[in-house]
């Protein structure tokens, strides 16, 4: 068994190496309640928040008009303007997010390499024990 190792840490995201092929990602932000709408942000309007971040964690460098998105539930017509996102708005996988200090709200997931999605029960037991150690650290701080 390998030792649990923190790979990277930032204000927005931490990730840990649990064992070969398995990362545990802790997103320290929550989605802004925007009816699950996703937005297409022009490439020259953002920069990455953290080069090592998992997923598309971007911060706007220019304001972006809000239009009806991919899943607008007919509240906005596609292309209808509804204000704008100011410079500094952070997006994760094309959805606006805000940082939170509440560890109970953190979004966490396991990222597995393509050939490690199936494993022995003993390995899954070890993985879950390592995840419990990590989550306990965050919850003890509060």
C-alpha cells in the first residue's frame, strides 16, 4: 500500500493521490444557483485559475453577457440577454461557481485512470479508508 499524498492545493481545489491510478479531488466551491445552465465562454475571455486544476476552472478576464444557455428551461430565449458576468467571475465546467469555506458543501469525487475502474474488493476498501482520512481532516478543522 502506498502513502496518501497531496498532489496539489489551491484556494479552489485540492487533490490527493490515493494509490496508482486514483485521485481524490476536493472542489472548495459550490455552483451558483443558475438553474443548471451552462455557458459557452469565448477562449480569449478567461484564464485558468490553476494550471493543475482538474476540470475547466476558469476566471473571467473580460465581462461576458449572459444569454440563454444550453439548458434554459424556456425562461430565456436562446440568445436573449440577461445582464452580464463581471470580470473575476469563476466558472467550473462552464457553470458559474463561488468559493465556500463550508467543508460540508465541498464537491468531492474520485478520478480513476481508464484501466482502474474495476478493482478487487480489498483495493476498494483501502480507497474508501483513505477517503475517510481525507474527509475527516476537512471536517475536524470546522
